């Protein structure tokens, strides 16, 4: 009931170029351009202006976006209220999540939903390399479990409702014979490892940035050597003496490697925040309401456990 060309404008603003917007919307660039020209003609304002070899949104377009975000949020609320009058309110829930959260929080939450609401369909995906907030915006996901990263939407972004889900502690991963390995029960302070060589571990968009920020807060710059993204590879580098690393509490490390996880204590002890994100206004939809509640319950259960045991599987991020 809202002019669909407004959604095209929103996606263009999110993706930055006509080509990227067309790809996200599964349209051709010429169709995107035509829709925006038609919208501009209908409203009697200029929405795009040349900027080098690209285009940029005019002040009128930015003003229109503010109203469009509000309209889409109200529409989500209206649609959610109407859903209560429809049959089959169980519906379908699509969740996209980073791998560690998918394994430790999302999968148990989905299993609970399937048990308590058998008519409800739950689709779980990791979507590596995808912009999960973009999946929400283009209605390809209903809930996204993400780690905030530089360049991401701010907490008050009018398009999204971002709820804290789990504050994930970080552990040190050290070789079994390391001087800090014996402290696996009591934990260590980050400053006790300031003279170590560190591996650039995990996704550079969040995990490596977390290491640099935490070390800076602790008063030192880590000496970096070697790097890997998947925790299986990180554990191999640590086990063979190439350095130590931070490892998220939810990431499982394979048993095949002779490494030890040592909890970090004191302040500053690095943590990373997991957020459960939805389109603003959509949290009133019954499947999404149930999904968020199940995620919160699963996260609370995880928060009550200690450092993850060595596992047989490995996870990225």
C-alpha cells in the first residue's frame, strides 16, 4: 500500500550506487533509474543529482527518506496487528546470524520454537559475506543477529530496532605449555600478555578491531604476527607456537590442537556485543515476537555457563 518506488530509494541510499541497489532488489540498473525518475516526476522534486561518475541523493530525497522510514515502520506495525486476525499466525521466521551465535544461541532457540510451535517454520542461515542489515532492509530476513562494526547503522537508525542479545566475553588461546596455561581456572588480566606475539584472529571487521581497541585501553599495542580467520586455523597457529590470540567465548576450538583457553578478568576485559536486529515496527509480528523471546531465553542460558569447552567443531567469527 506504500509506493514501492520508495523502497527502491531506501535501498539506493543503503547501497550507495544504482548498480548495487539493482542487485539487491533483483532488478536491472535501468529499471531502478526509471523508477526513481518516475517517483521524482510524481512528487515534483529532484531526487538524484550527478556526483562524478555516480549519483547522490538531494536534500529533498533525504527528507523523503525520513518520511519513508516512518511510513514503513507504521506499515510493519499495521501488518502485525492485522496478522492477529488471520488464520495460521504461526507463520514463517527467517533468521540470519554470525556463525558463533548461530551455533550457540540461534539453533537452540529455533529448536525450542519448533517444539513449542510445531506449525511455525524457521529458516536459519549464516549468510557469510552478506550485509545482514541489508537482508533485513530488503525483506530477505526477519531477524539478524550481528556484531556491531564500524560503518554499521547507529542505534537510533529509524529503519532498524537493535536489541542487545549477549555480551560475549573473550578468552586467551595459548599453547598447552605456555606460561599462562596454568591460569585457565583463575583467569588472567590482558596486561599480563602484553609482551606476547599476537595472531590476527577472526574477522578483521570486528574481532581484530576488538583486539586493538582492548589492548589500547589496557595501555599497550599488541605485537602482531601471522593471521587467520577461521578458528580451526587460528588454533593450529597457536598450537604450533606462532602466537596467542583472543577467542570469543562462543567459538569452539577443535580437540585435535593442544591449546588452552584462559578467561580474561579485570578491567578492561574485552567483550563483544551480539545484537538481535529487526526492521523497526516488525517486532509486533507474532513469529518475530516469538523468535526474539526464544533468542533472549537461549542467550540467558548461555550467559549462565562458563568458558566454552574444547569442541570437535570450529566456527568462523
